[in-house]
């Protein structure tokens, strides 16, 4: 660990007594678990410009959530930026991702219970009154289009100008905006004792279109009728159409 970073961390939560790198977190960050006399913490570090921006946004969201009891997410402790890296300190939360839990499940019934729990957990978020710190008067989809345009100009997305133009021309009828996770895949929720209990990677959490969350949530199993029905047994607010699934998962999500 860089001496400068260690100094910042230890000034915040005390001397580090144990440090270990966790399993790879994709291509976006390095994640560590470390201990001090004050407890066990997680350190997420990013080095590329785009991922550093995401980490900054995640830190901002987690800091807002510090005063919101009803959204289960890691506790924010600090965010540091250096010339070539950015670092987020949070509580360390035990559990496995839903992706890992589904892979480890030994029966279809176990998978269905996990997916139903996911649906119920997501519904609680969508039914939460947005805290004042998250309220916005702007339209979420317009904000996504603006981000997508910027990513195209910077060469930071696999989405194309043609796809963006198509999405802007074919946008679905608006629905009431709710609190959303913004990247609600099975990788971004934690499971403990067979239940989905916490959101992680919350950089995109905001007030937005709940259909986007649902599209990403069911993306890995929407063709499995039994798991899909299990999800909707927990998530009962609405069902998205195949057209909405394509628009949000295979359209909007291409840019992010």
C-alpha cells in the first residue's frame, strides 16, 4: 500500500493491523479488506479516469446514504484522491453476491428463493420515498443520454451514435420516477443466509426510471420462465415488456 494512502487511512480509522486483497472486481477497481482496532473496513481503489469518476460518484451516494436508514448499503468512511488514483473507504460487509449465490445453489428451488428475495428487496427500494438529498427535477433518461453523448465523444463506451439516436427517437412513455440502484445486476447485491440484504456498487443510485433496474435485474435469467416468475413473485409492482427489456438492457445499458 502506498505510504501516502496508508497515512490518510490510519488518520481516519486507526493503524492497519491486517490487509488482504479480495477477489478481482472486474476491470474497474482493486478491493481490499483491512482491519484496525476500530473494526473491519473495505478499500476500493481506481486508477483509470472513467472509473475514478464512478468511484467519486459512489462516494457521494454513500455519504448521502449515511443519513438514510432504509437503504441497506455499506457505511461511508472516507474518500481520497491523489494524482493518479482514487480511494473509497467503507465498512466491510460480509456476504456473497447474488451471482455467486446462484452459481453455488444446489437446486432450482434454492435459486427461486434467492431470485424471489431479490425481487422483494428491489421493490422495497422502488417504494421508498426519495430522501431530500436525492430529489431532482430533471428527467433521469435525459441525464443518461447526456452521459452517453459524453462517453461517445471521449471514446469511453461501446455504444454508438446510431444507437443513441435510435434510443432518443424511440424512448418509452414515461413512468413515475422512483429511487433506483442504477446498475441493479446480480453482481451488485449481497446475499446472507439465503436472503438478498444489501446493495453494493451504488454509484448510479438516484431518482430514475424503475424499469431500468428491473431490466438489469432479470437480464441474466429472463429466458428462464421459472426464475422469472420467482422474481416477479417478490417484485409485484409491475412487469416490464420484452420491448422495455430490450430498450433498457440492450439499449441504454450499452453505454454504461
